[in-house]
C-alpha cells in the first residue's frame, strides 16, 4: 500500500490480528479501496452527471459534460493517475464507444433527447467518455491489483470477442447470437484464471466469473446513469424504469470485448503467471 495509506494499513493490520473475522474485514477493506481507486474515473463521470442535474449551467448539459470530462482526463494525466500509455488505451475505448453509439442511436436502441452543439448523428460526444470509464477501470484494476492470467487463449478469446462486438450490430438484421456467444465465451475461457493481489495475499478466480461480476456492476451503474439522464431507453421516454435485466447479459459480453482490447494493449510478459500460487476468491 502506498505510503500515504500507511496509517490506514496500520489500523487494518491491528484488525487483521483479531482472528479470522478480523482478517476477512481487513482484506475486504483493502479490496474495496483498490476497487474505489480503479473506479476513480467512473466516479468522476457520475459526479458530473449528478451535478449537471442540479447546478445552473452556462451551456447545454451534454456540452458541459464534454468539457468537464475532457478536463477530468487532462487532470488524471497531469497527476499521473493515468500514464500516457494508459491514456491512449482509454482514448481507444472512447473511439470504439462512439462508433457503437452512432449506430445504436440511429437504430433506435436508445436516445439522447437533450439539445447540444456537440452532437453528431444524435450522439453527444461526451458519451464516449462512458466507455472510456470502463477502459479506465480495467487498466487501473490491472495495475492496482497486479492482475496476471494463466491458461489464457489469446487468439480464440479475441475471435469470440470480435464476433460478440459484431453481433451487437448484426442482430438488427440477423438472428441474435448472444446466448450462443455466452457459451462460446465460457468455452474459450474455461481453465483461464485471473490472479490478483490484496494486501500480501494472492487470490485467483475464473476469468469468466470476473466478466459476470463486472457485467453485473455495470448493469447497476447503467441504472444509475439512466436515472441521472445520461441517455434514455425507449421504455424510459415518459418516466424512468429499471433497465431490463437482459442488459446485464449484454454488459457481461461487452466486458469480454473490453478485456481483450486491454490484453492486446498489454505486453505479453505482464499477462501470464508462470508459477500460480494463490487462494481461490
């Protein structure tokens, strides 16, 4: 843990010394702090969404959010919260997300009803930052938790992820293959473990399980985002309703795409743990 967290770590070590329950509490706290650090950019996105609903703004809300999130990105880079290399990866997520948004909005999957100068094809440019937040989470979690993989099938997983991404476009005309692709993701990641460090302990979990967990929390985040008016689904046009549970599955599949992009960006020596040693999470 960084030096500035040392007083907290001292407290956690005292809690940890009180037995099994104390250790569980200490490890859960450490893990929560790491997750909070990984979600820093996403937290700024939600802060901007929340404040923009209650504060008077000198320009249209979507335009203000674009300026705000561009500034947040610059601050993260200036404070070295994101490295230059990580920033480039996150901008890649931004570009991929905007392409996705342009298509989906044109197909009527969801809408951005508020006016703005910075809208292209009905899509405000700030929306790409929401995908950048997912990329930021994955890259920061990789660093903060010291992620490594074993049994990762690079080519097969990349092919399945590419088909997953294409299916989100093609299902408007062709049969929706999401159920089959979920099975394919499970098949290509079977036996793949992701290792991560909390405190001084190394843990592991199946890679597919990590996709499901992240997808679930993204679904919860989507509910909050639509409640704050980030965008609207057709059934939310008149009044807000919870996002369909089917979107949980969609997010789980999209996490696969995000993960493959980060793996492609990472160097090979940072991916594989040659001598696994850890506890199952």
